[in-house]
């Protein structure tokens, strides 16, 4: 017989598995939330989190246009 351990995180949506990024899922910050979601799904040390972070940085850079200096 095989024993299987089951971890319950409760009903609090900000309570996350230990492999997620710290601090809970940020509300009102969609790029940070997407990175947090990737950490919950794949683990904070996964390549998926790195890819999500890379995509978020690209999105931010598109939003922040450099001010030309003359």
C-alpha cells in the first residue's frame, strides 16, 4: 500500500504552497500576479517563473518610453 500525503492550504486565497513566491498573490498588479501564479503552478525556482518574469519586464519596458534627451 502506498501512502499519499495531501496538503491543504485552506480557504484563504492568499495562503499559498511553500514553493510559491512569498507574500501572497498581489491584487491590482497584473504582471506581478502572473509571475506569482506561475510560481504556485510550477514552483518558484522553475523556468516557467523566469519566463513569466521576462515577459513581464518586456511589457513594462513597452509601457515606459524613455524620455529623449537633447
